[in-house]
């Protein structure tokens, strides 16, 4: 019984910790804009920042958004490798995927297999030690979508392949939110988005924006 109690207490502690670091954006849409966006079948999209790099993957996309939408995430990441970065195509994961946290390292073996993450590397990011060769490192992150679905999907893939060596990937608590036609979750892109707003949650856990008269407003 004591072991079960301890496991339960650990689970509760972990759950409370995630609540403390959960980031949430509240997206509101004015009624007239909502009707225009829906009629034109525009999709609500989210992307996540990694390091100083440009946003380049649609983290999540929604056609079934409403007037009021909540999107949140926690710092739960996974590392993978891809063989390509191709604009307007969905991410294709080519290796196994391993859970990884800040200050941890995973080694991609010469056979192309990612090993379990271990302590090591800068505490602000996580590291891929690439012993395989040409590869595009990529990152998944857990999010809770506007429909309540909890899922881990790609937030970033390096546009240029890396050779053997190490790379540090540093997630940043900034998201890009925009509306776009004919796009899906996990689509890679390399050009600026239109009707977009960047939301910085580095020093806060919640932010709200409203799309009104085809413009974003802080509320």
C-alpha cells in the first residue's frame, strides 16, 4: 500500500508541476470576422519557436474553431530525425522518437537509432549527438488543442541537414498564430505567414488576443 501511495503522490506532484509551467493562449474572434473566415474556410494555425530560427512547422491547425478558443502546452518534448525538409509538405519522421527534456542528450547511432535521453548539455535546450551522418533533427511537443485533445506533434525541423556532430535545440516560449487556407498540422513552411501574430509567453503563463476587423488586438 505504501508503494502505491508513494506512486500516487508522485503522480500528483508531477501533475501540479505541469500546471505551474503550462502556457495558454486564449484566441477570440469577432463575430463578423468569424463568419468571413468560416465562409472562406480559413484554418486557425499555431507554430512554436525554437532558438533564433524562423517558425517552420504548423504545430496544430483547426478548421473547427469557435468564437473563443484555448490552446495550451507543457514542456514535454520528443526528439526525432527526418531525411528531408520540403516546403508545403508534412513532416516525415524517419527515425524512432525519444522523449527528452532540457539539459538532456540523445545519441543518434551510426545505424540511425536514437538512444534514450541522458543528462548532459546546456540546461536551456536538449542535444542530439549525431553519429549517423546527414539528418534533419526535429522536435515534437505536447499540446492541448482547442478541442481538448492532448497530442505530441512536430514543432520544428532543421531546414538544412546536419552532418556528424552535435546540435543543441532550444525551445522558446513564443508561438505564432494565424489564419490560412488549405494547410494541415505538421506542414513545413519557409515563408512568412499572413494574418499572423506572435505571442511571447517567456515571462507569463497566459495571454489573450482578439482577431477583429482583420487585425490582432491584445485583450
